[in-house]
């Protein structure tokens, strides 16, 4: 979406997370909710998980610059990259992803290998700039692949976007394909969907972090895509790993909403690394020198929320 590792303070029984994840169908990032940490872990409900090779197809709906595309593609490619950067043992995107692999091995499944299969661009907004959720599903079905990422640019309004969610994941009725939708919130609601890189619209007003790739909207999209990717692999059809009601489940990332580094508390993302040149914050190294901020995950081995820094 255990322990948030609040350094010297124990878990509060109930506290306000101004950016949390509300799941509509299979998974959605919430803007404001009351959150109670799971006491012992997420329950496996014996459903299918996304194991073995997972081919990812990206639909860029709207206008994304080459630089913006490279940030997101770089994140996806980093998931399968080596855990070490050169000879150094650093926090990496692939180490973050290894926690998700743990869910599969515990369920007796094969680890997931993500493969970026193809990309499509719809710069002409073929079905408009104001989309209903049913149209997002329509766009996802138009692409072939095990998992389709439908990514909308900052000019596209999607039903529920900024009002109740920043992205969600779902599946087709035949369960042969799944999809993730995430939108660029740079102009519509950065204070809701691009936190911690923008001043929050709700809650404690801590200083925002520097976006690791210099793009508040797209770096925010990476956070949302990462959260939803963790959810869709471990709970693709609503009967995988989750806690709470199936219609509004807490999943691997949403169970740890608002946690990015040690010492996190509502309105404070936690202790992250800082780039000595740009001053931007990050908690994971990717390929080709890229850096990212990734959400905390519920670690089934520790029965606690954890981060890689």
C-alpha cells in the first residue's frame, strides 16, 4: 500500500495518512483516508498470481516527451537489473522488486520476470481528453500483452482522477489480461498525486522532496506505477494477497502508504538519500545512472512494512 519503523516510536493504532491508497476493484491510490496497519500480514486467498514471464505493453495516451518516456521505461527495465551497481551494494529498483518476488515463492509460484514487449503512442487523443473508466479498459483491451500500462498525459482527465485516485489496476472478464492506469498529475493535482514531490494539498505541510528525475508529474507517476505494479502481480484478480474487504483491499504497497524511508510519519516521507549534485531525493538506483523514489512494501518475511533505505 507491520512496522513503519518510526525509529523510536511504536505504531500508532490509528492515524491519518493524507495520501493513501483506496482500491476500487483491484487497486487504487487514495488521496485521503484513515489507515490502520495490518497486524500480522497480508492473507493469500489462493487465487492466481502473475508468475513467470510477464510481457508489458505501454500505451502512451497523449503527448509524452522522449525524456518523460525514458524515465518510466528506465524504471521498468531496472526491475530485472542486477542488484549491485558495479561493485557496490546499493539500494536498487531490483532489490525493491525482490520483496514482491517473495510473495510468489511463498505461494509456490514461479518468480515474475517482466519483459517490456512493445510501446504505442496515441498523440491525437483518439477517444478524447475526458475519459471514463470503461474507456480506460477499452484502451487496455486494444493492446496485446500480459499487462498493459495505460498512461495518460497531463491534459487528460480520467473519471475519478484527483477526486478519489491517482491510478488503479484491473483485469478483463476472461482474466487473460490485466492493466494498470496512471495519469500525469503535474497540472491537475500535483498536491494530491505527485506528493512527495509537490506541496501537499492536505495534511502537514512539510517541504516537498526534489524529484529525482526533475519531473514532478512523471516522477509521481513512477511512484503510482510502482505501487500498482506491486498490487497487480500479487493480487491481479481480487483473490491473491490482500487484507481487508475484497472490494477495497490493502495490497503489498497500499498497506504501507506514505512510507518511503525510515522515520516516516504522515506528511513526512522519511529519510531518503540526496543527490549531491542536484539536491534531489531518491531511495533506489536504476539502470543508466537513473534514480527513483519507490514506495515502501509490506515484507511477508518480516510481517512489517519496510523500505530499501
